[in-house]
């Protein structure tokens, strides 16, 4: 398998965590998002949406796209350790928590949106950051309410096993921290993120541990 990746990509971080959990070691190819290499004609042939991640399978067919779809594919083809609960209600909860991060919060902070706000709509850097932080805090607040108010929450988002919801929550928290959003203001979220990051496979996938990453990120 070949994963198109970049240290800063939170969506790719999610896939990296899932692959590490399942003991999969893909070949990697770097696409520098900060230099706009996702927009190159070469990469748009791999992923017409011009986004990371993309995962090329060993069967040589068209690459997989969208981190949730890729994680679900990995879960179906490499079921151990399971990253989804066995029961339908549990799976719906895990997917719901995941989608708050993946579908609602994260898309509002990605380079193409930030660039559109500053370049096309002429927002200042500060206004753009205010936008990103607002939506990250909205998501974190909702996640805090859902996690703290449900007895299905355990050591992790759903019981005591790491699921795709924890992967998405860690991505959400790390992404928010890149914009100086204080995740400790959401105590259940912060507790679960800390517990999940104690897992070696999760910790190894951290953006700042990837090739080309800086020591810290200001936004
Ligand atoms: N919903 C997509 C999001 C993909 C996405 O937005 N990826 C970002 C990096 S995390 C990207 O490639 N952005 C490039 C850009 O916005 O130009 C997924 O979960 O895979």
C-alpha cells in the first residue's frame, strides 16, 4: 500500500493512526500542503479533489480517498484490533462522534478554506483565525457534552477500547492545538485524548513526529 501524506495533514494523521493500530506499514509519498503541491497536475490525477490522504492499494486500482472511507476499508480488511464496536447502536455512536470532527469541524480549518477567507474574501489573518477557532471550539463543546453525558463513555470515547472516534478526537484536539485552542477547557475530551495518546501506535502517528515537521506550530 502507498499512503500520500504530509506531516501537517490531520486527515492523513487519522489514517496513520488507524494503520499503526492495525500494524500496517505503507510506503509513503509526501505532498507538501504548505507549498501547494496538492494542486499539481500529477497529484490531481491521484486525487481529483486535490486533498490528502490518498491510499493506493496493492491491487493497483484507483486510490482510495476520504479518511473515514479509508479507515472503514482498513477495518473491514484488517479487523484486528477492532476499531468499531460490535453492536449497531455503538457503531452509530462512534461514527457520529467521528463525523463531528471529520465532517463538521475539520473542513472549516483546512488550507483551501483559510486561503479563500484571506485571499478571496480579504479577511485579515486575525479574522481568519477567529473563524477557525470559533468552529473548533463549537465542535469541542459539543463533543464534551456528548462524551461527559453518556455512560457509554469509558476510558475512551466508547468503552475501554480505542475506536475510530478516539482517532478522530485526537486528530481534532491536535488540529485545534495548532490554532492555539485550549483543549484543556474540555475536561472529558482532554482526558480521553491523553489516554489515547498513551498508546504507542497512536503516539507514533503524531504530526510533529513525521518527516519534515517543525518542532512546534503557531497556526
Ligand atoms: N474530508 C477529507 C478532508 C481532506 C482534507 O481536507 N485534507 C486536507 C489536509 S488535512 C488537505 O489536503 N487540504 C488541502 C487544501 O485544503 O488545499 C478527509 O477526511 O479525508
